[in-house]
C-alpha cells in the first residue's frame, strides 16, 4: 500500500471539500492516486443519493438571481434545515441559479454546466459531504423586454418566493417597488391563476362536481345557479388580478399595479419548498 502523506490529503480535501479522515481513507483505498480518490468520493455521493432516494426533501433554499434581462427563481431541496444553512449547500444553490440563467425555461437544470461541471455533478459532490438527499425543485424564469418590469421576492425563510412581469408605458422606481410587493403578495396568498381566462379548466370542473354534490338536496331548479355562484366566487378569489392587495386591502392587485404606472400583469411564477 502506498504511503499517504499529509500534503496529498490536504490537496484532496481542497479538491473535494471533504473531511480530512474521508480524504485519507479514499487515498488509502486508491493507493494514493488523487484522481482515483476523487472518483471514489464522488461515487460515495452517488451511493448516498441512492440510499436516501425515498427520503423527503422538504427543506432547502429558494434563490433569486438576475442577469439584467432575465430573472430566475430556483429551489434546491434537502432533508434538514441544518444542511440548508450550510455554506457548501448555499454555494451550490447559487450555482443552480446561475445554471437557470443560461437555460431555456422548462429545461433540465441538472444537465447545465457551471465552471466546467454539470450541475448533477455538483449535487453529487455536495451529497457526499452532507450525507443528505439533495435535489433541484421547481424553478422559473421571466425575461424583461422594452416597457416591462420584472419584480422578485424571496421570503425570509428562504423556502418560497415569486416573480411577476408587468407591462407599462415607462419603467419607474415606483413600479419596480410595486412589482416586488406584488411578488410578496403572490408568495403569501398563492393565487391559482393570473385571471379568469387563464384559470385551469380541470380545476373548475372538479370544483363544479364537488359543489353539485354538496347541493344535491337543494331544489333542482336552483342548483345550477348556486353552483355557478360558488364557481365564480372561487375563480374571483384565486385570480391574482382580482385579489385584495396585501399591502392595501382597499384595492385589488390590478388596481395597485395601475396606480403605480403599470398597464397589465403579463405573467407570474411562484416557487416553494415543502
């Protein structure tokens, strides 16, 4: 067996971010070959991922990042709050956001490369350090064009956030601030759709069936009217533009946007962990 010297252990530790004992053991098992030892440590991460595949990853970090034109909201999930606050985890979460900035909406972030490595490799290396299941959760991307403003917000617990895109005649600091506040509203209130036209028809039909079942003992001639009333109320309360604005419940979100110089909300995204 090759002699393992301290300088090689320190070199491997710097390369992998692993603990001293793990690095020494990996070098011992690979007869002092640094590249083979690094591969072994990566395999350790893959083995940990396989063993913990059925674990719940309900903690983590939501990250917002902007390149100027594009703004992304990403989530990196893990098992415990302790790991979510770890510096290595936070660093990978930032790199996931960097990957999202260069990716097309809806694409597989794990296949994107950052600093010469695939995101999937970065996560495998992270798992070998933390011993916890770690995976990319939901993510979203909105791009600003001429006469639009994109707002963003991440809740103080770093587990949820939102993006919104607003059309306007001319962007302003006032409208930008309002856009960020609308994102705070989206994060807290969880609207199901932007407006009535974009509401998921499957959800509407499911709610209609439930309402009809609840009303089955009512006179037949009034059931449809009551059911449609319930459906219209549900749609109104769950559409972003119609909701009472959390910062000023005397106006709707749409009214608040227009009051700040916006003309129309074009899109929104909400990302949450757990």
